[in-house]
C-alpha cells in the first residue's frame, strides 16, 4: 500500500475496532418506550417471554465485562456468525473475534431502547458504546444491534448496524487523549491484520465504507415521506422491484406492491405517520430509529421503533424492509 493508503487503513480500522459489539457491558433500558399523546414518555411492559429473550441478550455484555471468554462463546449456536458492522465480512471463528475485538478492551453500553420481536425470537437494542482501549483512548459509537436466537435459545446471528462517520472520540484533554487515541489506533491496526491476515483485513476495511454512498438515507426518507402523504406512486419509486417484502410486529409480514405495503401499515396497524430519526448506513443496509404514530381509537400514541432497509447495490431503492415498534 502507499503511505496515504496505510494512513486511511489505520483510521478506518481504528474506527471499526472500537465498535466490536459483542463485548458490551450490561445496562438496562427498562423495556420498550411509548409516548402518550401529550408527549409524556410512558412504559409498555414486556410480557414474560419477551423479558426472558431480552435477558438472554443482556447475558452477552455481562460475560464480556467479566472477560469470560468461555462463557461468552457458549451463548452461540454451532454455526453462528457475527457481522460487525453489517457490510463487512462475517466472523465465523468467534474465538478469534473475541481475541481481536473483545478481550483487549473495556466496553460499556449506554442503552437507549430495547425491542423484542417475540414471534421471531429477535432482540433489537439501540446503544451508544463507549470503548476504552488498552492505551486509554476512548471511542463512542452509536449502534443498532440485532440478536437472533434459535429454538434452543442459542444466539445464531448477531448483527451490528453502525456507520463509521457517526462515531467520535471522547477527549477531555486534546493533547493527552489524542496521543492515547493514536496509540490505540495503531495497536488495533496491527492486531486485526495479525489475527485475520492481510486479505481479510483489507476486505474488512472496504466493508466499513461500503454503505456510506449507497443512497440508503435518501431511500429511508423518501419511503416514509411517501407513506405519510399516502403517495403510492412515490412509495413505489423507492422499491427496487414492483413487489418487496416487509416484516412487521406481531410476526406479521407482507409481500406486495406499494399499495399493499401501505395498506398493511395503515389498516392492519393503524399507523398514522412515521417520523425518521437517526440513520446508520451499514453496508448496503440502512437502520433507522423511527417515531410511529398509531391511532388507538382516537387516542394517538407515539412508539419508538426501528426499521432496517435492504438497499439495492449502488442504488437508493430498497429490496426489503424490517419494521418493529
């Protein structure tokens, strides 16, 4: 690599390594969040099974905090994988993943919201992750996490949606903390290539930036604006094909055209409108926090939700949407 490419590689890898999300320290967000029509935040309690699934997801950061590698690895199914971030290559050898990204660091979760899709055995978490490297440098990265469990309560897939450019270093002293940050970056760079090899490391670097120019953010904004205006033609213009699949709460889904997708939101779930929050372009997927306004017999409630758009390669159209609130 050229000198410039090496510097770019160091920066990208440092940003990525700081985020490796399976480590994670326990913090309790208290279940799903609902906003009443007066704007007051209220709680929607999770049922017993949903709480059990959420506790399974919280086990991972607890064990990571204890640096219990053996216990953490036992949480996963035999063929499990971690993709962190989505867009980079999947990790199949989770022992090496631990040694590279979890073991050397102190990682703390600041949890914003939790959601549990009970029928599909999926837990979603919105978190800000504070990562302290052995050098003392600290990175803060906002992330959306998806934990998928099998019928034996084993974690068969962990997906982390984050965008490199949305993270930032925590610096109380610019001079001192900048030095710590730089040392951490160099160490991370060396460790990744040492453990995974040059070829894999380079693919990882490329994966970090794969989604930044995908058009995903525009697709997300255009889709929800079109739905809010009930503009079926505009909704259809955000689809990669005439029909797409949308998964919804309560185990429901729809495979249809724009009119059928709009009908599923409006008639099945009484969704009045959806406001867009923070979007993270992660590979060719865009994950976004949403505010979902639901008409419950003229008593409007605002639910915090999460949507994940599969973006067509190098386009601003979607192939699949997952929505949960």
